[in-house]
């Protein structure tokens, strides 16, 4: 194992000993072990709260793992130790990325240190502070892969449902970079934000008449639920729908039948290729985070509560080092 500095034997990390409301999350001292031979340890600067973190904490993913569980998927920090077979960036490199695999683990990214596989992190973008870049990996990966599955051509009309959330704000920017005509489905209070990010049109989902929507070439659904079927009805023949929340499996399976609009579920797993693509978009000025609020690690429960109850668009960043 190689090290830049001597690692401590313990660290502070957020964990929950039971499923439930945000107060089940506690920040405590836990053991810190050297990385396995093919992995590295990142000293964390910041992470975020994603909807998947809320689901895991509430017990909606309890089939995957029992408590204690950690929280946090986005990774932003510096590599401080690496195993002998580590094939990622060298010790000392500022990196960003996301935890892959099962989303419910005892120790996750809301911690002072996190162990990562080589495909989960790459050298961080430099145009923005690393603590702000932490807001993007999971959201931007989801947006990037969802839009790729739509095979957008320049000028294509794409409808984004859930456009003012973390994934949606990234999707608007990436879709505009691809040359698409972006129609943002959002609350009126977020019209200006969506337009500033590159949307050409906004549609109020509160008073939406699906029958009045002009046909689009593709749609990206970031919300899930029963309206996924309605999205397929506004997509023109030969178009596609990408589903970031594939909670209607029957509808998705049926979409492969002749004459149906294809629905593609999004599996946003990190990879070097896609993380490097996104880092390049950031450094070229085509992608930037939208941050709703920042919280220190000690207020992880408050950050979860904020995402659950406050409709403010953008990401909730957890600052590990304050």
C-alpha cells in the first residue's frame, strides 16, 4: 500500500442503526481500515444527498441490506492511500465520481474517508471548486446516460419531466450542448432557472393538459409514476422515452412490442469514460452544478429533511471538511 500521509485508524461517518425519519442518521466514530489491494481511499471534501439516499434510509431498499447503513453516493476529495493493484489516479490526485454497486452499505460517502474502486473515480474537473463538483457525479451521470439512450440529433425536441431537480438541471445543460430543443416540465417558480440553463420552453406541470402538448421527438422522465405512460403518448413515432425512475416495469417491458414507444430505463453506474466525459463538459463550461444549500456533516439529518420537504431546486451538498 502506498500513502501520501499516515492514515488515522478511525474517522467520522454518518450511519443509521434503524430505518426511519432523518433523525435516525447519526455521525459517529467508526474504524478506518487500509484499502484492499485493488482499491484506494479518498479523503472526502464533500458529498450530497440524493433521492436514493432517502429511499435507503426510509427502508425502501431493505431487501438489499440491513442496518447499520451509511449514506452518500457522490465522491469528491483526494486519494490518500492505494493498494498494490490499484489502477486509478495516483495518491494525491483530486478526484470525483460516485460509489457503484449496491446502494446500501455500512459506510458510504458521507464520511471523512471512503474506499473506492478504480472505475468509480477519475481526476476531478478544475473549472469549479471540487466541493461544488461534488454536486454533479450521480445527477450528471443519470442525465448523461439517459440522454444518450434517446439518441438525440441536433434540433430534436426533447421534453424533460422533473427539469428543476438535480438530474433535470444537468439534463437541460447536456441536452442543449447536444443541440436539442429543450422543453422543461417544471413548476412556474422554476421557469427562470430552467430557461437560464438552456431550456427554450417551459411547461407548468401543475396545470398541464397532456392532450395540448405538441408532439416531441423524445422524452426524459426523472419523476416516475403513472405519467410515464402519458409521456409515451406525446412522443412521435420512432421516438424514445428514457426513465430515470423505472418504477413501471410492466409498461417498460410492453414498450418493446411493435408499434409502441420504446422506454429505456437508466442504470447510472459510474465508469471512467462517462465521468471523464462529464469532467470535460464542466471544464469547457457546458455543465455547472445548481446548489440549493450546503450542510456540514454534523447536520446530515437536516440535509435529508431539507431534500424531503423543501422544493428549492438544486442539490444539497454535505461539506465533510468545514
